[in-house]
């Protein structure tokens, strides 16, 4: 009996489109002779669409996007009505928040559904770059200099954080969201700091 693989992609993240691109590669390359493969698209609003089985055809990107008119909780409930058994596994191909940050992993563990990738703690800590750096420092793991702040703190004392960036890192440096992946929101900063609307946190890295 072939193992059933449920590939989750899309999701409530600024990296929604990147996730679709990644899923397209996974779904086209995974061996359908070895696995029964099911694609599960999660809309930007967080609604889970009904799984569809992927055969040996070569998928196009537009085939991976659909809509569902159920509320979020009903769409998740519908997904959970699938015939999961000891031969089923979930393959998250979600990027960023609600996919790589431990939330999904925790839900799957509560449901006793095996899944691919990091566990809850590894996902949560790995997603939070500030927490990761604090753990590195606690274990004397070398890393580049950095500073971090929230949008609110920076708005209250912009000069203080720019001065710290100059003295502790110097320009040019890179500014990126502390709690997202590495494909959205990163920019090279020469003289000032700008924000992406996707996150309230930023950290400077040389």
C-alpha cells in the first residue's frame, strides 16, 4: 500500500505566493509511483480547500489555486474528515507565519498526524530570528552583530536605534523581519530604515 502524502501550501502569510511556487516543484517532482499525493491549498484568508489527488500529469501553477466558500473552521473540519490512517503523512510547504512558526506543527501533533519537517520548538525558535540569536549567544555560537526593535520602539526613538546601527553594525546593513522567512521584506539599508507592512519587528544584520 502506498503512503498518502498531503501537501499543504499557500497559507496566511506574506510569503503565500512563494509557497505556491515551492509546492508546484514538490508536487511535480514527488514520485507518484511510490506515494498517493494530495494537494491542499490554503487561501490567503486561511481557508483550507478540499484535497485533490495529483496523478502523473505535469501541473501548472494556476491549477494549484482555488477558492472555498466555507468559513475557516468549517474548511479545516472538512479537511479532517479525510481518511487519515497510519499510512498518511502531512507535508507542509508553507512559508512564513502559520506554517513555519510552530503553529501548524502544534495542531498536527494534537491531531496525531505525522508531518514532515521541524517539530514545534524547532519551528518556533527558528522562525523568531531574535530568539534564535539569543540562543546562539547563550551557547557561544559565533554570529554577526545585530540589533533588534519593534516598530513602536523605533517610532518612539528613531535616533537611538539608528545611532546603535551606526556604532554596532555600521552602514550599509540589512534590515529584515525578525519573525518571517527570508524571501519577503529584506532590504539593504544605507542611511535610514523603512518598514514593510507585513511585520511589526525588524532586526539589523551586517
